[in-house]
């Protein structure tokens, strides 16, 4: 599905001259965190949050809330990863969409965009999830790919899932093979295994040897 096909325009943006009671009523009827706002000339101004809307007298006009308007939006040409980032950065579940002339086209709903993400091979294809960590200046995606492919694995996707104290976590989706050989190869390249959604025979082997040693020492 094309991202632009997800644009919804069933909510007419409110105008600054409208009453606060109107936006409060919309929030009571809908599950959205924000409602789009236009001025009297029809120019998109941004969105007002539910929290702000309920802080004002219902008989006031929305012009009294003008200073609370959040100006976030995306273009109809914005790719879906940037759209997801915009949702996250603005803590919203509704994202206004403008064309290149700044005309309001409608909005994206967060669940719809996440659903599109779930259709990608990263989620839809069978495979294992592996999270590895290494120093921020010591890893490379070319090395990650080489390690996976040298073990006859197919890299379906990879992204940086965490950066902390100059250490980076990389989450990989791997198809076509088990993870055990791949995890052992990552260890040989000085990567730490944070998690692998498949039995790790290397760790199991270490545990078995430790259990054997403990039994030997306790004889």
C-alpha cells in the first residue's frame, strides 16, 4: 500500500473563531490526541491537544488557545520512516498532511502507519531477531551484513535500537538460517549478544560445562 493512500480527511479542521466547546466535543467523540486548526482564510495553523483544550472555558473562542497550537505536520511526499519519527517526536496519534503549497490534505492516523510498517519484510517474513552491541566507533553495517551472509543468512532488516555511553545496540532480522552459528561469529568479531530469539547453543554449551565442573568439584 502507498502511504498517501492512508490520508484521511473526515475531520474538517476547526477555525480560530469556533468555540472551545466544539473542540471539546470532538475530543469526547474521538480518540485523537490533537485536532487540526485553520485560520479564517483557510490556512493550516497546526493542531491543539486534548489536554490544552480541556483547560479552557467552553464558551471561549479557540483564538484564546492560539498560543498552544503545535505546528507539526508532514508533506504528502514524506517517506514513512520520517512520518513515524514525526509521530514519536510530537507525542501524537494524528499527523496533519500538507502538499507543497501548504494546503491541508488530511491526516495520517498512527495505527494505520504502524500497520504499513508491519507489512514490511522485517515483520512479515519468517526469521529470527538478533540484538548485538559494540562500541559506537567500532561497528559497521557492511561488517554486520558480511557476518550474516557468511553464515548463509539473509539480512531482512537492521536498525540502531539504542545508543548509550558510546555503545550501540543493533537489531537485526535474519532469515533463511538458524541464529546459533551467526551469534558465534558475531562473538568472534567482538560483538556482545544482547538477545537472540532462538536457542543459543553456545551459551547452553557453556552452562553445561559449568554444571559439569561444579559436579566435579563437589565430588
